[in-house]
């Protein structure tokens, strides 16, 4: 499965022929200036929480693609009111979509929508079908709840976790997350976009290597086979 990093916490990939985007924040991210949000195909947009750095381009993409939003009940209702379609969920629930099952997970963070509307509890997602199983944590602290994931889901192929610190867990938390998740293939996100989350790639790579972690720090626009 090819997964493409579109900057910050935004990723795109295909499952069972369906184009899925996570947390679209492109036009507001100078590091993603070479990505055109009007060219990204989307059947589904997964949104972890209401913060602008996860939602900014969702409406623009929805307008063009008629994609379905998958998020919390409150965030989906916010998009419904604007005339877009969505599938509402809440933390801990799972649902079988045409591309596979989505299970929402607890994230320790906050969430408010850009216009001040209540953004509900932030969440992460485990996506699984007969070919893949992976975890997208969303913005979160390192949390004990990560221990539940290998108990309730098949073994993870990989996990997308924040590494930028300050607003979320940082790269130094990854070894513990890896232990909790029983998965050491990690793709980092939520780094470099703002001054306070800038990382030293060399230092982080060295830290991952020293701890036996297969940690990928992708360039914006880069794709990896996972
Ligand atoms: Ni956030
Ligand atoms: Mn964020």
C-alpha cells in the first residue's frame, strides 16, 4: 500500500480502490506549497479533531469531490450543516465501510472547530481490512490507552504518530508507544510545520536507530510503500 505524506498530519492513500485523505491542512502550510489541494482525489476524508491544522482544506476538497467525512458526531454534524455528507462516529466505536473497518481510538488532546464550535473529543483511527491494519493516532499525548489497541485489533502493520512535541507527544515518547502498540514501524507526523515543533531530523533518526525503531520521517510529497 502506497501512502503519501502531504505535510503536517495529512496523508493520502488508497484502500480497496477508495481514495482516503487524513487531516487535510495544505493551503495553510508553507512546507506543502508544492501540493495542490485541488488535485488530490478523495472518496473519504478522515478528520481526527477540529483544530485548523487538521481541517483547513476539508471543505475545499469536499466541494470538489463530494467525499464523505468520517469523524466525530459533532464534526460531521458541522459539515452536514454546510451541506456535505459524513459518517458520524464517537470514541471507541467501529464501523465497516466499503474500504474496510474504521475503529476510533481515544486521543488525549483538545478539539474546537475554527469558528469556535464544539469540536468533540479528539480521536485516532485504526483502519483494517483483509490486507492492512494500521493506526493513525491523531494529535495525542503518549497514553496508556495505546495498550488497548493490540488487544482489540489485529497486529498493526505500522502506526502514524506525532513526533514534534509541544502540542502532542514527541519523538522521545515513541519507544514507549512502540512497546504499547506492539508495532515498531512508525511514520512520524506533526513536526516542522511551526517553530515550536521543529525537529532535528538527524538527531531523531539517530534516536530511532539507537532504539531499534523503524521510524520514517517523510518529506512533504514523499510516498512510501507500507
Ligand atoms: Ni490539535
Ligand atoms: Mn495539530
